[in-house]
């Protein structure tokens, strides 16, 4: 067994059980792996779906998939990154060899898919362990932790001028939301856009739409207090979801519906509203993660007769090496107000408080700062 260090880590042991911060043993990196000191990690609803069982995962699991940090040590065969380098963690590490990687679609990689869903490294084992046995790593990361060992393909360079908190956001919600607009949909200038859900991913999509010079950009959410944030980040209009949002979206587009509609909620009834809110010939992009096994009623009679297009967007159809650097540059240039996504920061010990705040609608994005 390789040498190990101790790390405090947020762990879920049972579905619908508490998230607890525990000391775990972390094996040091093996071939093709990297030890990262985690600096910041985002509070994302995807982790909560593991807690509720909406996303099935082997347990116990170390949560956290939206992170950034500093490389401390690398395993055999790793030339880049080097110790001291700043990195954003990529929760969909790719093999660079399968059909989808060769096609330029690394988020659909089949070479690492089983590893990621099993919460293990490429050799089939996790790097974390408690007193009662192994602890698996969500998205093969588990970055609600002081330290993490990850695959080298999960490490993407982070510009030294970009704060770690912003790097963490780029690692998930920014890439998912902005990428859905710029990559998956490739929204042209002057297109009309509606975004259902004004949380972190949805507001990133709003910013992406503004970056694409879409107009108008309409944000829809169940929380009225999201209106000011949505407009500050680029929305031209805000619609309260309880007030017939489809009718209101159509009012802003001469009764047609928008050219593009993005779902950032993963809720099936909202996805159904998206189909009604997009104009004939328009495109619906589903970027929010729906619970595994859920069903959405998207009638073929409407899709066919109105030539509506429905696209899935996983991780913003990202090429992380390209896109993380691009979004960091947009942030530094003032074209993406990513600071505006951060509502509050937390120490690791307050992870349960952070998720309570998320569920109560108090957060756009919370960030765990490891040194708090």
C-alpha cells in the first residue's frame, strides 16, 4: 500500500443521511495521478442528488465535484502539471482514445465513464479510506476535502490571476451553463433566449447568452428575489415561474416563443414548459440534470409538426483544456461577471449549513473555502 496522509472530507454514508466531515486516510498518487491541495469547492445541487438518491452512487462517498486547488505531488508518468501549479478540477476526465474523445466530445468519453460512476481511479480502487473501509469519490474527485488524489486528466491549468473560488465555478456551473449556449447550441447574435432556472447554471447560461449577443434574454425562476441578480448578470427580462411563464415568454417575442430555450433545473415539468416556450423551428437545450429514471413528456406530435429541436447538453459540451482557459479569460476581460454568482463562502465544517441554505433558496452559488 502506498504511503498516505490524513484529510478531512465531507462524506455521505447513507441515502438521505447526514453529510459528515470525517478524517480519512488518503493514499498518495499512483501512476497517472495527482495530489491536489483543495482551495475552493462549489456547493452544487448535483451532490445533493446523490444525497437524496436521485443520482444513485456507491456508498460511502466523498462528495464534491466543483473544485480548484494547488498541485502538491504527482505520481509516476505525470509530466504536467507540476507541484505548485494551480488547477481547476474536471469532473469528466477523459481517456483521449475512445470514439467520443477522438470525435472531440470528451464529456461523452466511454473510456473513463465506468470509473467515474464507480467513484474509483483507473485501477478500479478509490484512494480514500475510513476506519471501516474504502470511501468512494464522487465524479472520481471527492473535492469537499482538504486534499484529493485525482487522475491527471482531471487537472486543468488555472490562470494565476483567477481566484480559486472562480476557478471552482469554472470547473462546473460556468462550463455547464455558458457551454450550453456557446458550444451545444452555438447561439447566433440577435437570437432570442429564455433560461428556465436562475441558479448557478441558469445564470451562467444567461451570461453566456449575453456574451453571444442574444436579445432579448429572459430568465425564469420560482424565486422573485432572483430578478435583480438575473438582470445584473445580463437578463433583459425576468419572469416569475408561477405566473404562466410560457405565456409571458411569448409576450416578449410577438407571441412566437424564443429561438432558444435552456432548462437549468432538471425538473421534468419545467422541461415540458420549455418545449411550449420555444418557437416552431426553435431549439430546446436540456442542461439541468434530471433524476436518473425520470420521464419527461415531450410530445412527438408537437416536435414533428412544429419542427422543434431538442438537444441534451452534458457539461456544456466542453473541451475542458480549451474552455476552462476561455472562460477564465472572459472573466479577466470583464465579459463574465462570475463574482456575481457567489452568494456566500463557508468553512468545510459548515457543509451541512451550506446545503441547507441552497435548499432554502438562499444561494446562487456557495463556495467552501478550505482555509476558512
